[in-house]
C-alpha cells in the first residue's frame, strides 16, 4: 500500500490497518480518489467512509498543538487492567498511557487494529466483546484472526437496531456465559450514604445458591426477568434468553474477564 501511495500526488496517509486485506487511507480528496482508482484498476474493492474529517492524516496537524495543551492539563493514572494500544498494536505501558504526547499520537498516527487483535489473541484472550452500537468491530476482529478463529469468540453487544437493545444485550450476556465468562455484576465502589447499600439479589439459579450483588434497587434485573410494571417491547424475548443463560453449561475459559459497574 505504501508503494501505491508513493505514486499519488497530494497528501494521503494510511489511517488504519484493520485486517490482512483491509486498509483505510485518509487525506486530500483528490489524492484519496486517485488511490480509489488505482485500487479499482488492480481489482480491489473500495468503499468511501462517511466521516466529518480526514482523520489520522496530515489534515489533523492543525489541531495537534491545541489538543496537546488540553491533554497536558488532564490528570492520569496507571491502568487497572492491561490495555492493548492501537497506536503500537502491543500492550501499552503505564508511561505511555499517562503521557499527553501518547494521546496526541493517538489522534494522528495509523490505527493498528489488526496488530491489536492479534496481540490480544497471542495473550490467550479467547472472547472479544464489542461495546458499541453495532457489530462493525466484531466483523473486523474476526477477519483479522482469519478463518481458523472460532466465530463464537466474537460477541457484539448491540446489532445496529436489528434487534431491540434489551434483547441484543441479554443475548450477548448469554453468549458470554456459555463461553465460560463470568457475567455476574458486582459493586465496584464502597457504598455511599444510608440509601446506597450494596446487597445481594437472588437470581433464581435453581437452588445453586449463586447470587449477584446489585445496588438497591435492582431495577434492570426485574425488567429483564419480565416483572416490570410497564413492559417494554422485547422483554418477553429477553426473558427467554435469561432462562437459556441460567440453564447453559459453563465450560472453563482463560484470558478474559469482565466487571459490571
């Protein structure tokens, strides 16, 4: 791709490497159009992205000084969990993540999504959960790991409106559960005030004694189980998903954990 860009007049950069055969270029409109024509002549499919700016290209240079000043005014702390950087495609260090200059580079440099996914896989991550409005990253991650990857590894939370959000979210929980991922919410902060106690709410686990902690009151659990006073569309289907979740076996799994707050 870099050799192809060398023949294109104008400013154009590689904005992202999303997969073995998926690259995003960004820059001057005419230069990007020239790349599009060259790719089509070589038999490659192209698609124009609907974006407001030419992100991760020289078009970002004019805002970097102001962005650096804003980033320098923030407070940073070392991460509590390992983070893979899409700037390097490798595990990020605390020094990187606590540096304003790192975040300036994050806005300007190529997004190394492919390298980030392969690094996670090399770290024995066996389940990928996409937190977002659709499944675009899920499809990209599956492509990044190739045909040999188990399709069940990739779990989108929502489906871009194809299903009601409560149904899609509980379906994602069910898929995580059958892969051995702990999906039990827990309180992540100390209770504050007399009315903010953290208590355990029975989840109806067939006599296993398993309970899940919620802050009072556990309204979303009641809704998912279909006991809301005002039923919302999709809650009946969500109840069926919960029943499947409770009855599903729990195989062992390594390399993935999730905390609900």
